[in-house]
């Protein structure tokens, strides 16, 4: 029988999971609503039952393990801890709850670390030992790989570049502090920048016709592609802020590449070109020309499940 793993991505609203082979091919995929299960025991029972159903349809495969990406996940302990966007409060011993129901190894990490593992096993970082992935969504997640190992740190929560401060006393952040990287260098940060620029700039802009609550990073990127002056200024400002965070990260881990992933990275070269420019302009001379700034090599739609699968394949090695 051929071996297969289950990759699981737990989100605040939906949980997506799939059966993935060693080459990163998704053999089957399914989802369930996280919000339907306010009790974690009920969620685990539903998840295991659904994975079993998928396996019954694929009788030529044998399940070798389960990898999970989840918010506030602690790799060392196999726990989800104080996750603000999940209804399961406190410290949830997720891996042990699942292993009571299904007899295979289960590994858990946060979604950005899973994305880093996916990039290394199935994406653009194949063969790289040192790289960083920045997930530029509503917030900013990061996975740091040094010498082929994801950095977890003493607590299991290392690699929170989104909460390094790049503008002292700057924008307020959901973490309770001010000036965090993610308040500037994320999809929501770009929207905040546009709303500020619309009040400061006098130029005509198609963004003025969009209600603030309807404004998205995708609409801003589309406006920038049409040479909208406010959108272009916002992309440039955001690129400069992304570059500042990258420069600080280069100083401590000297990566071969930094991969940008998530909603904001969908702007592609329009964002990457100025990010590269600002990194080269401002990085310490010893690091000039040493770091590639690349778009993630994993398709956005499958990234979370592939990352979780890569996590367990890496453990099984």
C-alpha cells in the first residue's frame, strides 16, 4: 500500500483538510465548519470521522500521519494556546485528543510555520537551508528556517516578525502595542495606508468611489495596475515598510531568500520590484545582493493543507 498523510488547516471559520502523497499531490480534499463545533472534543470526532471517510474512498492508500496548521499552535507541546479567533478557550491538547481517536503520529504548528515547511518540501525553497516566509494576509505571519530547521524557540512561539515594532509609537495593533510590522505590511495595513492617503492627497482616484468598508488589497492592486496615483503611492509606502522588516530579519538570520505569500503578495511584481529596491538601498553593505525576494512557489488555494502535510512528511523522514 502507498503511504499518504492528512494535512489539516484549522481556521477561525473553516477547517480544510486533504490526503497528500509524498510529491505534494492532493489525492482528496474536504472541509468542515470550525464554528459548528464550540467543543473541541466534538470537532476532533468530526475531523477524524471525515478523514476516515476519505480513506475509505482511497483503499490503495495507508495513512502514515497527520500534520496540522492552526492559530497559536505550539509545536513543542502539541497544543493550541489562547487562540483569539477560536471558540476553544485556554490550552487545548489537540494532538493527544486526535491520537486517542486515530493511531498515527500527529504534529501541530502555526499556519506560517506550516507554510514555511510547505515552501521547503513542495515549493520555491526546495534545496534551501535558510529562508523566511512572510504571510501577508489580514495580519502578518512568518516562518523562519535556519539550517534546514523551522525556528520554534524556547516557548514554541518564535518567529513572530509581525509583532516586531518598525515604527515606534505608530499604528495601534491588535496585540495591544503600537507600530507593529503587521499594521503596515499586511493586506489590512495597505487598506489603512490608502484611507490615510485619501485624506492627505488631492489627486483624482478611483479609490474615492469605494466605501471604506469595501476597500480590499485586491481592489487597491487593481487600481495601481491602472496607474491610480493614490494606489501607487500606497503600494510604494507599503513596499518600503515590508522592506524594513525584511532588512531587520536579514540582520539576524542571513536568509538565502524571503518568500512573500498571502493576499497582499498577489500584487506580484508590482509589489516585489519596489520591495527589492528598498531592501537593496537600505540593507547593511555586507548583505547587499545576497537575498532573493520571491513570490511563494505554492498555489494560494492549496498552501495551508500542503504546508500541514509537509510538516508531517518532514517528521516521518
